[in-house]
């Protein structure tokens, strides 16, 4: 289903005040979360992707240390 530019503008207006968690929930419900993630990773500067990956690994390491205590 193709949306007109007017319909897209209406949706964007409705979502103007949505936060990241709301948008993530919408993507999950549409089954598009993996597709969006891949799209973002493939279009972002590689340095950003690497920095965010390192941040995620550090978070995982921090959480596993906390759980072990």
C-alpha cells in the first residue's frame, strides 16, 4: 500500500511528540524493527556504528558483572 505525501504528512504530524520508545514499539508491531536497524547501520558512518557497538558491549559487560555479584 502506497501512501500519498499528504497521508505521510498527517502521520508525521501525529507522531511529532512520540518518543523513541513509542517509535520502537510501532516498528516492533509492524515487524520492521530489524529492517530499520539494518537500514540505519548500512547508511550511518562506520565510525558511529563501531562506537555504538562498543557502547553496547560495555553495557552488556557491566550488566553481567552486576548480575554476578
